[in-house]
C-alpha cells in the first residue's frame, strides 16, 4: 500500500526479537501510526537466553503485550524435514536454515493478528535483504487484508547509531551496543553469521565467526559412529531409539557440532539482486541430508534420481525466494512425497573432524543386486546383450557420422 506512513492503525503485530531494530520499531510504530503494538516471538529452537525476559523487554519498549509461541516441533516436522525430502540445497551448499523458518513465523504472526484483532503486521527486515520478501509474500498468501509495515524501508533512521539515539531520547532501555560485530540468525536447524571480516571475501573467517561447531582441527581424535533409521524420507530412530523430529535434530546437532561438521562459507545470490557472504553452521541438518542421499542411492532408479535432483534445485529456489504458501510448492511437495515412499532403510554414519561419511546402508527397497553387478561368474546377465543396446544407443551418432562422410 502506498503512503502507509500516513495511515493510522488500531493494533499492529510486530515480529519481535528483542534486538536493537525491533526494540526501536515498537515506539516508532506507536508514534507514527497511533497504534497499540503486540510483539510476537516464535520459539523455533534459538538459544534459550534469547528468550529470557523477552516479554518484559517488549513491554519496556512500549508494547501492550508479548506473545511467545513454541513452534519447535512443528517447525522441524512440517518445514525442515519436508524440505529435506526434496533434497533442496541452495546454490549447492546452503541448507536454507533461515529461509525455511520464515514461513512458519509469518503464519503464526497472521494467526496472532487474527486473535488480537490487529489490522497490520510489521517486521524488522531491511530493504536490502531476502526476509522482507519472505514475510510479505507469506502474508499476501495467507491474509491479503492485513497491511504490512516495513520501517527500514520508510523511516529516517539509517544506522545502529540512529536507533540507539532514538531509544535514548525516549529513555527506553536497550542492552545493545555499537560494538556488535556480526549479524546472526539462529534456530534449531542452523546459525548464520554475516558482517565483520566476512564483508571482504578475501578475509578468511576467523574462529570468532563460528559459535556452534567445534573447529575440525580441534574436534575429537576418535571417530564416532551411530545408526539412523529412515522411513519414507524421514529420520525416525537414532541408534534404534525413536525420537520426535525436534529431539532427533537436537541430538544430531550436539553430536555433529562436537565433531565440527556442517560448516559452510558461501557467497550467495540474494533474491533482491546483490551477492552476500554468509557463514552457516548446520551440524544436524548436514548429517540428515547425507543420510537421506545415501538411501536414495540404493532405491531410486537413474531417471527418478535425475528428476529428484532437478526438483531439489527448484524447491531450494522456491524456499529461498519466499514462495512457500503457493500452489507450486504443494505440487512439488506432492512429487517429493511420492518419491519418498520408497526411502526406507538404515544407515551407519561416521563423523570425524568435519567429515560425514555413510559407511553402511541397507534398504528393503534397494535396487542394488549383487547377482547383476558382480565381477564374478553369474547366470542372470548375458553380457552379449550389451552389443545390441550399444548399437541402438549410439545410433544418432552413427547416422551423423555417415551423413558427414557423404559430404
């Protein structure tokens, strides 16, 4: 909506983190829109200290209330694990830890807005990033009647210094200082880090960047192995014990972080056109991704695997671009679920100093048949059959060569 800054609202739900940006947005919304502000916090497995005292902090900033929703199980079950079925990985490395979290936050925000009778929602995403598209695209699909206020696109504040000065003028407490070097986003799937030395691609990431995973050089000198059971593309058991999706991911996070797995340093293409550099730590997710691909190697024929790989690229782009609540996502997910029906089996995973290796794997749906691939004597495969196959397979090349010879 144009000229949103001139419109008055009764009540606005703000996606709140307790950081400098959203702490500034609370009073700014009240002053510019004459509204009450309800802060919303999604618990999707971020650090527990990030949630401590957050309700009081929101009220101290001027909010009438702060609603915290525990979305941890739903997040892993309906978003993370569903995406992993598709094999989605953005630009070959990024497991979409931030991207996958945005649709569930936006959906919960819409639910809260309905509950409290809000006529708009707001977020702290900047005009340079991807999250503005993800949040607002979700709201457009779920609640097109709600307005969206994006302060960073319309206010006069330009920096962290401006935000701190704004709060100081109003005697609103904020523990944030100008010494913050990195910008981080965390949930149960990953921690992302931007800023600091990462703003130059020639600077190697220091150990200050990595806050979750052990450096591979400092990881245990002894490898660790464990068993994972997979049912229809979902990891369900760890060493024979059935775990909920959230418990499974947290268990693998702890083991993976200890052994230094899941680190990615990538310069990616943002949706808005610029490149940005981010360091991602996704220990448990990286283990699950590797385990699922190992079962796929056993059970998917070549054509289906090629299709699944194509699906992975398209689904990663869809998630990254904030198109979760679209008909296309439903169609693609239906295809992924159909493929995943055969993804049943058991793998043994070995972790050692940053490496993830699947050293054993089996599946009742395996297409691997020793009788056909053995280098020893067999009675099921007539090697002479290959001659006719090769002649037909190479027929286009043969015809082309004949035509060229005639010229």
